[in-house]
C-alpha cells in the first residue's frame, strides 16, 4: 500500500492512503503539541486492533456475542535494549464460552497479520528518487528468475518471462503496481490482490496453482482491463478527456443523433439490431456515451471485426458498458492465447447461467478421473479436512462445452458456493474452478455464502446471475444437488497439440459458437505492448438484460450529474426541478449518488454515503418543504445504514420538523434539552438546516471540474496515462 506523507506545522505529520488521512504528533515533552498520537503509538495500537479484529471475525462466524469480551495489550520494554520488546496480549472471555471456542479465539489472535509481519521481520529499503509521482517501478515482490523457466498449459511463454513483460508494460505506462494481499490457505491454491498504488480503485485479483501463475493471472487481468477501459467503465472522464480528439480509442467513430431519435445508420448490423432493438424501441439517445456525456457529438461507437466475413461493425460504447461488464476480455503473450482465455470465460459464464437458471443437476466427476490430477485432489481433500464437503462436477453439458464445476458446502451456515472454470483442457478447467473457489477468500469468508433454495423464482431472477458473475455468491437451486444428473459424465478434451495448442484451441472454441449459429465480434489491442482482445457474442455473452439499454441505462447519469455536482450553486427553481425529476424517475431511493452520476467520492464522507433519498431530503430542507422532508427523514431513519453521527443528525432533524409542523409547539421550549441530547454543534446544524440558513449539511461544495474530489481525480489521472499512450501510438 502506498502511503504519502505531508509535513504540517511543528512536528505534526499527515499520512494519506486509500480514502483515509491519519494525523500524528509528538508529546509536548518531545517538543510536539500533543494533538495526536505519535507514529510509534499507532504502531503499538495496530497489533492490538488487529488481534481484536480476528477475535471479532471468529465470533461473528459462530454467532458468539463480543459484548463481554475484553482484550488488552501491554508492551514490556527490555531495560538494556529498548528495541527488544514483548507484546503481551491478554483476552478476558465470559464463562459461557465453550472450551473449544476459547481455544479457537486464542488461535484467531495468533493469526493477527501485524503480529506475523513483525515476527517474520520486514525488510526496510530506503532510497532517494527524483520524483515520487514519476517513479513507476512496480512494487512486486515476486521477480522473474532468469535461471528458471516455468511453462504451464495455456501459456505461450514461461511464467517468469510473462511476469517480466507485463510488469514492464505497466511501468512504462507510469503505473505503480502493488500487491495488497496473498492467500494460500490450501495446497496448490494461490490468489492475490494487486492494485495501482496511485489509484487503488484500479485493481485485479489473480489465481493459480502457484504464486507465479497467480501473479501472471492478476497482471494479465490488469492489462486486459486497461486495454478495454474496464476500470473506468461507467465513470465520468472529466472535461479534459470529454473534449479531447478521442474519448476511448483513436479509431472510435461518432454518429450524430437524428431528428426522430432513431438509431443512426452505420451503428450495429442487421444481426445485432435484431437482438438489441427487436421492437424498434431503442432510441439513439439511449446510447449516449456515459463517460464523456457529449450529447452534442452523438453516439460514440467502437469498431469490432465480424468473424464470419471480416467486416467492421460499430458497437456503441454505451451498449458494451451496460450489458457486458468484463465478460469476454483478455490479454496474453499471443493473440491466440488471449482468444482462448476470452472464449473460455464466455463459455464458463454462459454455462453457469444455464445451469443455475434451468436448475440443472450436473454429473459427478468419478474418483478414478480425479486421481489423475493429484495436486488438485490434494487441495480438495484439504478443504474436506477443514469441514467443507466438496462436490466436483462435469459442467460440459454432455461434452458440449469445456467447463467444470467445484461446489463447496458449508455445514456451519448451510450455505453453498458453486465455482465454475473453463479451458479447452479438462485439468486446467478443473484447476480454475478450484482456484476461483478460494480466490481472495479465508475460511471465515466462506460463512457469507447463501443457502440453496427450492424457490425457482429466486434462482432465475436476473440479478441472481449478476451476483454469480461478480463474486459467485448468488443463490443455487437445491435441484442442483440431485443424485439424478441431467447429463452423463464425459471426460472431454478440446485441447490442441503442444506446438500450436492455443491456435488450435481458439479455432475449436470459435467452432462451438458457429455450430450454435452465434455471430462473433472481436476487437484486438496491441498498443500497450501485449496482445489483448475483447470478444462479444450478442445474445449469448451479455451479463445484464438487453432491456437495461432502455430501462436502466447508466447514462441516466447525464440527467443529474451537472446539477448534483453544482448543488450548492443551484437557485430554488433549479432545486425544485432537480427534486421533481428525481421523483418522476422512479429511481431506487437507496441507490448511492456515486453510482447514479458515475463519480467516485471518498466513502468516508457524506458524499460517499449519500443516497438519492438523502439528497432529496436535503433539497427539501433547503426549500423548506417540511412535510415532504418529514416523510423522507422517517424513511431514512427506518432503513439507515449510514454512520451513527449522520443518524443522530436526522433524529434531531425529525424532532425539530415535528415541532415546526405542530402549531401548538414552540422550538424554544425544547431547544435546551435537544442540545443536551444531541450536542451544541449538531443542533446548530439541525436548526440551520430547517430554517434554511444551512444548506446541504455535510456536503462540501464541488463542481464539474470535480474540485476536492481527490479519489475521482486519481482515477482520471490513471486514465490519462492510458489515453496519452493511445494518442502517442
């Protein structure tokens, strides 16, 4: 994690990381002002807090209340060497906790990350650089070793060379990549989380049977998402990019809107129009680019090559962003390698959707097949030893598709987690199923998976598949577990020979789609230095329903973005118009503003927690529309998951509104006790919010230049590096 430090007055320092700011000082006896803890105090507290965190996680997973659990840490200093210290952590447990859980809690403390790092002994490297912002050396702990070359099935270059190549690409872009976490809780199952140190919202997860293959996976996913703009999918690019010669790619094409708002000629083709506009309801204005908001330029469209005849077809960037998410994008050492990965993902997700929504019972993989892959079997058996029954299923649907499935059952919670993996080689698909199952997860994290159901409506609801797509935590049908399988097991193989395996495998996967009469469209990218591609299979590889283009399009942001960012500058007429448009839109009151307008706010601020409901409430207070404000504040308090401080603010608002709306009540009669209850500062803000002298309490003013919104500005700076590289090419 990159931590940037600023020097404040006297001995005060400010450390900034992610969305947080930490202030440190020194005691007065050391010439400080005593206004904040010292850096060493934070260090001491971190181990105690980390230990308590692991206790909390353990107890939550077993429904053990922590109200009467107490934890304390003391550091005992060696009088002859103050750097030699004992950290003594003591925990006081209630009598009703069983002996098994007592030992479990102590073992959980022993897993404290801070403790383990200290015990291992971190290495400090101190160096001078010309510019912190321009020093783009990747912060990767796993470096390629020229003396070793590790080949794995599916990769056209050794893992070590792949890591070196991808690391250089990211460094050349000026991106510092840091490893935020590693996991390896069962044998031959590795995963890690990497991110851009300057813009942590740009992150990927990798998985593999070794740490090197997991790192390759994460780096490849990072580069694929840069190539396909996925990190910036529905975000506002800012005015500079919006007004640049190109917004997404130099070869993009803009189509002007027509007077009748029909789809302009040249967008899509006859085949795709039949899928995306079967009733002729899709309007040109539905396809305005969310990222730039340039309605005046029309529809930004990106070129894709139609596989059947090599013709170029233009897909609106808005359509891709709204329907496909990250499905069907990949980077590799060669284009064929990237194509195999793309197509494997498409089949994995399409089969998963079919299995879940049609409640298909898959056949078990026989034991005599599993024993052929001892490393995979060892990982499965370790999960079984930890108390998680594992089902290994053939998801090829009778040998049609290169897909496998590993499903975990959690007897502690009754939850299940179905993980699918795909590749032309059966063992690789099986390995991917297993590593996907544990990617970024701890054993405690497996307590969050939902139980299965016989309710078919719950399983087939469109959002359930989206949940499965995002993190595989959607609901699975109990019918999936039937011993009477709907297909016979097939020991399938779509792989090629060693010399041209990826070329052969890509052609075999394309052939499956051709046999299904599916048209395929592909865009390839090599500007950044590694072959990458994006493959669209209309009517097959979408994640969201096609209807979203009309009914839930992300470019609804354009109706509100400018007004909300300029909220503090709007006059009463403009505020009236904004709140009425929000009401008429029938948008979900609990949708966050950051999602609505495509702007990232610091999640620890009021802006970051702001929902449509709270925005309407604040506008109604500013307009002194008390009755509407009272209804909204009741809804807010009923379903509030905001901060305690914000909840108390609205409790006080509710009381003051009730007084204001009752002719028999006077605020002066209650103000003393209201101040005693909620505090002077809160009541000053509440009374000001109700009488109109304070507007939009807690929301700092910003504008379309995103003034003060450092988190989003960091994201835009990240995109500008990518944009500049494309412009240079």
